[in-house]
C-alpha cells in the first residue's frame, strides 16, 4: 500500500508542537506516562517522542488486522514497487501513442482496448523491463 493520505489516517492523534501543554499532559496521562506538572511543553514532547512509535497505528492496518491480513506499506517515492503503477504507466503510454483524434470517446475506446490486453505475463515483463526482481 502506498502512503496516500486516505491510506495513512492514524488511529489516534499523537501530540505535536502545535498542541497545548494541557492536551499533551492529558495524552501522556491517558497512556500512564508519568510527568511533573512543572515540566515544560518541550520536555513533555520529548516524552511523547520516546513512546510515540508504540501508538502510531493506521486505521486501515487495524481493519486489515481484524480480518487476518497484514498490510505491506511501500516506501515513499518508489512507485516501481507497486504493480498497479507499472500497469498504469503502460496504459497511459499506449493511449498517448495511439491517440490521434484527442476526442474523449476515442480515448475511452483506447483505454478499454489496452485494459483488456493486460495479463499477468505483461505485468511480469513490465517489471522485468524496469529491472525489478521477481520471486
């Protein structure tokens, strides 16, 4: 899964510098993390930073986990690891190459034509052409 905003909604918000001190304190209290009332906002945020990795879960990941599925997240800026991106690049290239009229009806026809020709073998060749190891 890529890191699009609709895939990356957090299950709960983690305190950031724009939060009020009292809100950070409440968040720390809700996690049973001790702090002193006199601690500064910066000190409180340091405590948050030390534990936030434990609370950084995504809504989609939790939904998937509930049905026994593990989500694999792709690193940012590596669309070559996402098969749909490879296919989409081929589809756009085909339509751009064959489009001579620039009419929406013809573009739709070309799109349907190329989507109908996508196969597992074509995907395999596309990945191989881009130097991606296939196991």
